[in-house]
C-alpha cells in the first residue's frame, strides 16, 4: 500500500433498512486526491444479493440516510447551495429529492416518527449576530463553563444544539423547536406510539462543568418535559423498547467529580419510561459498546449491541431482562454500524463489516444466511498486495498475557521495526483496515520495508473491565511494561532487527511515545509523537475536554500530574523525535507540541515539528487527502533517515 492509495479506502456510514428488510441504503464516502476533497453518495442494495447495488444519489456530499417506516421515502442530509447540510426528502417510487429544512448552521441526522408523518432532528441555534459574517465583527464571548468548545467544530456555548420536529410533506415546512435554553440536546428517539421523544441533555445545576448528562422525555411539541434519569452517569443512545414501556441506553457511572473513568466499560442499561424505578444494568463489565459502532437497536427478540472483543467488534443480542448475550455477527472482523428490520420473511440485519483486508462492505443477515452485498471495501486488496497480519501472544512481566500483531514487509530481513502505539487508551487495535485504530497505516509502513508491531496493552477495551482499569493508578508506568513486552516478544523473530527500532503513536500513543523516549530511550533509534499530550497541567487548561480527560486519565491529584507528564522528563530525552500536530486540534492543542518542541530544541536534541494548517485532531483519518498523503511521506522520510 502506498500513501496515495488512500483513495482506495472508502468509508461506509450507518446503513438504513426498508421496513420489510428488502433494501438497504448506505452512504459511501471516498477521498478524491485530484480534487483534494471527499465525495459521498447514497447506494441502494437488495438484501437478497440478487442484483448488484446501484447508486441512488449523485452526491457529492450526501449522508445519514433514513427510510420512512412506511417504506415510501428516504430522508437524508445534503448541503444546500453554498451552505451546511440540510434534510432532504427523496420519494422512492420516482421523483427528485427536495430540501425540507433551512437552518443557518445545518441539521443533524433525520429520525422518522413511527407513522411516517414527521421527522425529528437536531440543529444548532446561534445567538443573534453570531456566525453570520466576519468573526472579528462579533461581540466578545463571555465564558462561564468549562466545556464551551469542541475539536473540529469550535465554540458551542453560543450555538446550542436543539431538538426540532417538522412535517416534511408540507409545501413550506415550518419546524417546531422542541427544546430551548442554553443546554445541548441530542440522540433523539421516538416512542413507538409517537407520543414521546427521548433525548440526552445536561440540564442540572453544574452542567457544562462536569460530564453528567441525563435522559429527558417530552411530547413532540415540547410539553411535559421531565428527566428520566437523575445523575450519576454519562449516557447516550436512548432508545424505546418495542412496547414503549422502557428506554434502553448506553452508559457508564461517574466518579465523585462527576466524570467517568477513562477506562470504564459502557454497558447496556434499561429504565422504565414512567420513571418508576432506577436504571438497571443488563450487561456485565466484559461488554463495552464499541467506539466503532455506537449503535443499539431494540427489537422484539432483544437488544442488538456491538461489543469490543479482542480486536473484533461483535454484534450480539442482549436479552430484554439481561443475561448472556447471544452472538449474531462475530469472527475476526469488526461490525462498524448496522440496522435491523422485522419484515415478512423474518429479521433482516444490514451491517457494515470490515476486516484486516477490507475497509468495509455492506453485509446482510437473514435466517442465518449471510450475504456480502457490496465490494467497496475490497478495492485496495484488488489493486495492491496487502501484507498478512500475524497474531502473537506476549507475556507481561507479571505473567499477564497480551494480544499483539506483526505486519511484516516482503523479503528475508532483518527488517527495521516500528512499535506503533494506538490512541485512547480505552480503544483497541483490531481486524479492520480503516478506522481510529486500524491496520491501514501498518500496511503503508510495511510496504515501505518496516515490520510494524501493534498490540493491546492493559488499559485497552475489548478484554473486560479489569484489563482496562489496571492502568488507572499510574497510566504511563503501567502501560510501558506491557508495550515493551509486546515489542520484545516480536523481536524474538530472527527477521526483525532489534538494533533498528522506532516508536510512534497518536494522541495517547503520542503521549506514550514521548514517555518511552524519556524512560526507555536507548531502546529506540527515533520516535514520532502525533497530536500528543505531553504536559497534563496545560492540557487540562487548553483542551476542549481537558479537565474531564485529565481527571479521568490521571486522577484528581494535580501534584501527580507533573509526575506523569513526559515533559517533566524532557532532560532525559536524547533520541531524535518528530512531532506532528494539527494547528486547529482542539483536543490535544498545538501548545502541547510547541512546548515539547521548544524544550527538545533548546537542549540540542534532534527534533522537527510538522504542522498541518486548518486541521483538527483526526487529520490522519479525515483531513484533506493532500495532507494525509503529505503526512505519510514525511513519516516515511523520517524513518528512512533514522532507521
């Protein structure tokens, strides 16, 4: 795989199913190197697999499709002329799509009412005089909350997200604003009888200063607003049970400071819709809703839940009253999004499934028979030779087993080696070619001649709560021995060169790459830290979620923050380091990179900083295609020079 092969890695969005389960629609987004942009179109596939999928819309930026419950309409997002994404309505029996919203800052995804007559959605409502012209002409902002901006977006306090309901069939649709105030609202869902909306909001006294939120219910006109939960949790994706008597959601408990642990499992919960009882956990702590999916679907037979498991994302069915979940789609692959429909021929599931050799394709499951409906994800494998991903088991110094992989280049070796550390930490490397912790980068580096070592040390998701929370007391010192055990086990192979080893990572991986240089620097010939956290104190002050993340990862004792900051030990670093940073990263801000660069430079350590204009935290996955290619080229040049 070459850096320019990113145009062979399309990303498939969350699919939607027709109510009878016959058809699936999915948004397909592709990098376009020539235009230096992305295009996104909607594709329709028969779940029987009898006919090839066909392009339903021409884009160029269509997304978030949703079938109406009667099967006659498809709502989706499409930018208006020169503006943000608006909801559009496409008649499925012939006709052109038309816009049904016109919000100045665009809309969220559409959610149909059960009778197919209304659509609920979210839209940000700006303060008067904001976001309409040159920013320098706006009046100053008065900040009173810790959480007031978001990476990749900007300020949020002066454009809260509200719930709207509209009649999309009206000649001139006039949406009803359901919620009001300065609070954010999201994750809206209808009750089966269409009389209630459920959504997430933080409306408690200390909102904006902590991580607590709650589930709220109201009528579609905004009347009867009431809280269904009462603190103690961070929660999302509320969904009514099929009979409307309960609400399922995903959540994790909060600590005394109203923040969740950074290594908490997000399990499936249920609460009566009338508020007559407290929420109840349905899954044990070995189940964690995957970051790759973030979707639950209640059905007559149970609740579908995408679970991280040893590098896989398995779709399981959780019984309504709890108990052992039943496997639905499992194996060495990841379920990245799915939809469920109960049609005349039984339950149909449409899922986007990726593997180590596929960026993701649409798969249909009905009556135990699985069919692959598309071939988007296999484009890279069809045009480039992908190198095998070889699994191994390492043993930590305390005897704990660790799952790892090596992607080897062609040839006999000995090959220079890269230890690649993922972000998170509570995520997982796994069987997928694209995503936040995927193997596409390993393919690029291995194709250039490097053996890439990857693994899931303790602190990661997918191995149960004990595996994740092991690092809570001392994140860097508990992570480093596991990472070194993975590296040393891989280096036992004679075709890997232990004298030419580099370490690299992004976000938490960038943090640990710097930590490794300060404490185990003689093991490495060079390092790359990308979008990293290097000084916890200034990170807490400058990041979009700094206090919450700093407390969750490193504890509330600020005296220990310096002890766990790589910058504290910068005088111990002698190994060459490249620092990669996006100029508009709101999560790990540029000041982190700047501080590390200046300290290394003034000490005479070989250091370079690569800055990407106009990009945020996820530049390596969703930045301009030209920036993604330039990043790969700079990384390969750096390793070529130092390894």
